[in-house]
C-alpha cells in the first residue's frame, strides 16, 4: 500500500481525493449481465485518452517540480488551480473530476459506447516522488470506478486499453500472464467480456461487441509492439511465441471471424502504429493485417502522443527498401514530417485506395503539454443495412501486390525474389507475408457512406484553463468539427429525410451560430468532410500537402498543438 506521507497528502487535498478514490466496490459484473434489450443507437461514441491524474498536484507550485512543491519565483511559472496548460505537469483531480462530470452531464445520454485509450496514472517525472505499482493500480481503479458509474451503469460499453504509463516501470511489460495483466483483469472486469478474460490475462487484449452481431471494438495491447518496451523481442519472424506475434495471430483470427459474420470493427490501443513507435517487424504485421482486412476495419483510434493528428499506413510500407532512404532531418518535427508524407500522396487518378489505412490520434485530457480535450465521433446508423454479403465479398476479393513508391518507406525498391534470399531479409516478416487475398472493397463502410460508416467528429477543449479558479470554473468549448456544415442539419429538400435525420452533434452542443443551419462558413469547420471514409482522409491529406492551402495548413497546425508550440 501507499506510504504514510502519500496518505497524509491526499487527506490534505480533501474532498477532491475522496471523489476520485471513493470508487464503488469491484463487483464481478460482466457485460452479458447488462440489459439484453436492444439499445436505441444515437450514432455517436466518445474517444477519451491520457487523463494522467496526479495525487501530488497542488496549485501555485513550481512547474519545475512537476507542480508538486515550492512556490515559483515568477507567477507565470506556477501551477494553475485546475491544471497547467503547455507545461509538463499532470492533471489535478479537479480537472479529471471536472472532465468526467461534464461528460456525465452533457454526453452520457447521447452516445453508444466509449473508447478509452489508456494512461490513467501520472508520469514518472519527479525523482523525489517515484511512482509505485500500488499507486498506479489505485489511480486506474479509481478512474475505472468513475467510468463504470457514468457509463456502464447506463448500459454503455466502455473499452479501455493499457497505456505505457499504466505499468511499472513505465514502458516495460513482460510477456503474460503476469502480475500486471492479472491486476488489470480485476480492475477492468466490468468492461472485459467474460469469454476474453483468459486471453486478457495472457496479453491484455480483448474484443467487445458494442452492437451485438453487427459492430465490435478490438482493444489491442500496444505495449507488445512499442519499441520502448525492452522486455519483448519485437515480433521477430523466428520467434512465433513472442507476445507481439501471439497478439497478431489472435487479431488475425478475430478479424477473420468478424468478417465471416459480416460485422464491422474498430481497432484501438494506446501507442499508435508508426515506424517511429513500433518495432519494425510489429509494424509490418500491423500494416499487412490492416490492409488485408480493410473492408472489415472502420478505422484505427489511438492516443499516447498528446497531439491531435492523423496519418496513413500504406502498402508501400510492405516493400523491401534498399540503399539510402529519404529520412527527415533530425530537427524536423511532427508537423513537417506529416506534411512531407501528405505531399507524397499520389493524385486522385493514380491513387489506389485499397492500399491505405488511416490512423487517428486524439489529444489528451492531461494539459501536458496542451489543452484538455476529448472527441465525439458520429457514425451512420441508418436503418438500411448496407453490409456486403459474403457472396458479394468473394467477388470483390482481390490479391493486391503493393506498387506504391511514396509513403513511409522511401528509397530504391528491392526485388523480394532476390533480396529474400539474403541473410538480412530471409527471416523478416517482409519476406513471409500472407498469400491470402486482400479484402478491400470500394463499397465497404470504410470506403463508402452506409451503415456503420464514420461520419465525422467534434473535438472539445478547455480554452480558459489558465484563468480557471474557485470562482471561475473551466469550460469545455467546441474546438473544431470535421464535418461540412450542411451535414450538421437535415436536408431541406425532403420532409421524409428530415424525419429520419440523425443529428451528428446534438444542437445544444453546438455554438449558437451553428445551431440553426444558417451559417455556410465557419472557422470551426475548416475541413468540410462529408464523412471519414479512407477517400475523404486521402483528399484532406492531399490538400494539406499542397502549399497553396496555406490557411488550411495553419489551422491544422493550430489544432495539432491547441494553439501552443510543438514540443
């Protein structure tokens, strides 16, 4: 348990700690014990990530001590009452409680499920107050208790993922079963369907059917792919028992099963899949499975980076690249790197959308280093069942041979028939990819607007966090929308379509100027996307890659860093 000085500190904080740590008893409640009556779908879900509550945070303390101690020499270097934006300090309980209470009041009755992508303990950034496993588990247990109270008791599925700061030491997770996977199987017992508990104890991944027999969310344990985790080998082809390989084997089975059942799937986790985050062999396996099951996967939702952005996984990532690759300069930041990738996208006539997947990375609740944020996604819940039948899928299946030269793996392409005989490549996944057909379909929900297609998201943040105090509480405001403005309201041409219209964002959650549909242009809706299909994201990427769209680039950068500077 916790040391005495920690307990005394929490008691000094007062009622606020009680609100967070006074979670209900851990009941052996399973998803199947909830009401089996069909729920009315709202066509919306919440994505929330990286809360990082800190039991030691105190207002008016020095940022140099992680907002834990000492009065600052200058007022600007002090910690805020509700949190300290653009700093390296974590979240006070005031902020995490305020955020979850706000979601309960304003959104809990408007959404269908919650994707919650990890990091519910503070960073290990104070040498005088090192983290302990007990503290990490208690913080996670308390946040889980609040999520159960707000969402699960309403019958709303919650799908959490393990973050790199939810383990001790941070970034390190050994192959399971182990004490960490066992502890979280208890902490999240309400959220993990009973049939997956044994799988979870082995590897901390599982699946939830958020709409039974129609829509599922797969929560992946990115710790076994993350190249900062030195306790695993990184999915080597020669070690099929590596926990990353075992997870991908399991994922392949899940995707095949859901595809056979004509279901759609969201993939979620904490650390997003990129060449800079994943072990190379893990990254290859993630890309291959994602593209092979593109007609089944609606999208990829992650956190960890604390920066709002999106990027592509591409078929070109599965090529062998020889010679000197084009690598960004060491001083190149994320914004410039993304623009370089967007600039390399082919024109509309040359692009083969079968060869792309879109990774969405959400900003964090913790104001480290930007503003507290969350996202509300909407998706198509039209009564018309647009799912492709199994027979139609067989006709659409195509075995794709990646050809693209653009993307993350730049340089001279190697001939696999030659290079796979070399020691350097012989035992790599690039030389042992599946020969199964790529299941891509221009009429799948990830490619064309139909039932389950993601339509857009609204992002909210707290612009007045700096000024918030006892008498002036913080406020969540709409930061931006991905939608075209005409998608926020029913069409004016048909009375029948108005009756069936599902508002992607409830009118009460829109600023006054957007509620009546009279506005046809707004800085809050710079992207103007009709939906979040792969084609829509590629078009947006192309626009951002074009230097002529300087204003759009500027807004994209401002959204990435919530008005702050790139860290």
